[in-house]
């Protein structure tokens, strides 16, 4: 079955440093979604990427979708303490017609003030 | 709109007991999902439903059952609780019409401890 892997599993940064998490799928994805889960909270949708090579920005967050649509990355510039949480990527296998997502195991980000 | 609601927030069960985790959404979403999240881990899909009366197994369905009699409600039943079912359970919903994908909206979660 489809597997979605994320690295690193943990990342500790000082406030103001940059952060990047990478997502790799064993199969081609029709789209990739990113979610953020604050400690003790529930996953919240951040963004969806659909096109090969697509890049989207949300303030300090930059999301990329690979040319082969099998990998993605999330980059945060100048982290803040509000960025703390777990970042998940998720995607449905290409060609699927149902709304299921396979989630990566997440990257836990800690920001030290 | 309340979005996706889940009850209870927290529950302690003894081994062998049964319980139902409730989930409701008021967004008229057709798809609903149940996930479990073990400490430090990602989300594992237990069951999902594409509409009232239609359910299907996800990645980790053993020990669980679901039903969906209405668009709004999607309860998850645990029969004969085991310590391995200690986890945080999230219900989610989405409006899926095919194509490139959809956003899933998550409930606040139910923390279950089986002793």
C-alpha cells in the first residue's frame, strides 16, 4: 500500500531560525495537503498543492510539490513560538476517486525562545 | 456552525468493556472518517464513510465497528476494549465530489485510556 514518510521526526530550533520538513510518498499523488496540530489539539488544514512543481506561500510558510508529484516540503522562515506543533503531510494516491488520505507520521517542531 | 463535534473528551475503560465514541458534523459533508493517533505518531485511518449507509474499512479496523444512519452522525463502537486501544481518536469530515481532493475538518478528539 501507499506509504508517506516525513523527515525529520523531530526538530528543535531557536526562535528566528528557519525550519524545513520533507514529505516523500511511495506512489504518485494527485495532490498533497499539509496540516498543523498544536500540542493537545487537533489537525488543522494549512494548504493543498495540486500541480507538479507548484509553490505556494502563506506569510512565512512556503510549500512545494515535487515535479514527479511524489514529494513535498514545508519551509518556515524565521520561526516563532507560535509555530510550535506537529506538521503532517497527507495525500490520496493518484487515480483514486474516493476522499481518503494517507498521512505521514509528522514532524514535531519545538521552538526555543 | 459547530463544525465537527466529538463526545466524550476523555474516558477511562476497563479491559473488556465496550463504549461508543460519538461524532457529529453540521457542514453537510458526505465523507466522514475515524482516525486514531498514538503518542508521537501520525494518524491511522480506522473506518470511513462516503455517505449515509455506506462504510468501509481503513488501515486499522480490527476491534472497531461503525455505522452511519444519517449524514450528520458517525459513531465508532469499541467492543471488548484492550490496552492496545489506548489512543486519541479523531473524527473528521469532508465534502468530496471527486477530482483533485478535499480538505478534512477534524473534531477536537477523544482521549481513551484502557486499563
